[in-house]
């Protein structure tokens, strides 16, 4: 399954703006199959752990605060070449630089409030999926 899964999160800004359905539709229309999904809220400790790779970056505390500001939709997605194809689908972290039609171009508000998270490597897709989903929660 390595290379065929990716992890995504629909972030609090997109959930709060009622974009869940449109974003899920865009994912499935692009050929991604949803293998696990849940609506959840991150605690501060969970957000700190999930984004620990960024703990020394200046935006870390703001990121943790943002990610705990409301519910998120966690997703395990499957498709051949999943990580790379999903990164293309979501677009640049900066929505003003995202390609037309990408999820972030359509639904993101800013670099921080950028609508969705997507794994940046096959290894991180596994780590991030395991963070949110037990084996029993996966199809």
C-alpha cells in the first residue's frame, strides 16, 4: 500500500465555512477513494504532537491555536501515486499562488487558513494516518 495512500485533513476554516461536501467531491472526482474518515476536534496536545516537526518554526504556536479552533475532518485516501497527486490537487500552501481549480485556490483564506492538509511524503502519509486511525477504522 506504500505510495497508494495519503492523509488529509479538512481544516477548521473550511469546516466552519461549510466546504466539507465540495472538498470531498473534488477529492473523489479526482479518483481518490476514502478509506477512513472522521469528524473530530484536536486537543492542544494532539495538535502539538501532530505538528511537532514544526515546533521550532515561528508559526508553530499560531498553527496549534488554529488547528484547535474548531472541528476537522481527518481522511485516509487511496489512489495510485496518492501523495504526489493529492499535493497537485490541493495546490500551493499560499492560496494566492495556487493553480486555478485547486482546493486551496477555491477554498483557502490565507497561508495559515489554507483549507486542507496533505501528507508531503509516503512515509508521512503512513505516520499521519496512524496518528488518526486505528486499523479497525479503515476500509
